[in-house]
C-alpha cells in the first residue's frame, strides 16, 4: 500500500473529523482542486467515498486504525509516505536490512533512507542490527501497521479476490486459486514437471508470468508450506529436496534445516516422521 505524503495528510484531517474538501484545503494550505484529485486517488485505493464535496472514510478496521494514528501524529505522514508503509509493515517483527530487501524487493538505499526518517522520530528500535517498531513509544503505530500488513496479505489488485497470498512484493506475487488463471504454475502445482505428480485441490501460481527455475519452484514451495503448516505439504517439500538436493543445497530455510534433522533420524514436533517421508518417497522411487 503506497501513499504520497499529501494523501496521508488528508487522511490525518479525516481522522480529526475534517471531511469537507474546502476545509481540508484550508488546513493543508493547498487548493480545493488538489484535495479533490487526492480524494479521487484515495477512493481508488478503497480508503474513502466522495460525495458532494464530502470525504467519508470506508468502515474497515485497518482504515479506522490509520485515521486514528495519523490524527494523533500527523508527522508520521513523512516516513510512512512512498515506500515507507511497505517497509515499516514488515518491521512489526524484528528484521535486518537484508530481510527487508528480500521481502520487499526494494533497494538498500531506499530502505536506509526510510530508516533514518523513522529513527529521528523514535519510531524504530535497533538491536543487534535488527530493526523493529518501537512499541514503547509507538504501540498504536505497531498495531496499525500490523493490521495493514494483514489486510495487504489478503488482497492484491494483480490477482482474483478469492486467492490466497503466500508472498508478494511490488515486483512479484505467489498465490493460490482453485480456478485456472493466466499465471505461471509454481510450487506444488509445478512438481509434475519434475516427475512428482500430486493430487491437489487448488493451483499455486506466480506472477509475473515467466519460465521458473527449479530453485524458484522449490523456494515457492517453502513459502506455501511455511504458511499452511500441514505435514502433507512438508512431505512434498521433502520429496522435492531429496530428489534435487545437489541443486538445492544452497537454499536456506528453517523448514529445510528441520527436514535435514529428520533425515538423520531426529523427531520434530508438527513435522512428518522419517518413516512417513520414506513411505511416500518409495512411490516416486526417491532415495533417502
């Protein structure tokens, strides 16, 4: 979710019950025509409705929380503008700059610029090179960003509304849908290409549409399995890894680490046993 600073300032005015175009223009020292154009953009983003010069916020939890936050702290409109919202939503849990780069697809320079803006306002706390929202000072900001993150994770204009999202940034998105969609099949839906044929109740897709490498298909499987947390899908991941482990050995993930321990005979809660993986591997003639 990307907002300009002026859009956030208009939202701040709405949070203070200033809903008329003319009075918002006076408060922000801009023209009514500028407020009207901003209102149209906020309407397109699903934030407000606009009727006869009156801006009315949509009755949604994440919008209500954003209005309250910005009405209390209008100066947050600067760090949250542009890519700020996207960056700080991730920081509801501690993240390194490298983590943020990976999850957003944004350049390090862009991320560091927003971090500097946020630290001037004590919005972030830093510990062991990780950054997180400073809940001691900005608890309402952390809660608001968390709600915005949950909303963002559930909807995206690039895909049908009845889709499940597993990973996304501004450049790519991984999702599932029961329908046939003009997108690249990936994760478990692409396993049949690699002679691991599965009976699935949904399809897993990736956009933008392109030919995916084996490593990408596996990484997408990890995103899905990490969110679903079903032993059946963890077995699928194990099968793919066992069959192509020489090519996948450089991929790091907690699921991969745990599966390696299971291959050595260790038992891990909420994971399949070695025997369960071995039984399924025999069907596909995969050696452990």
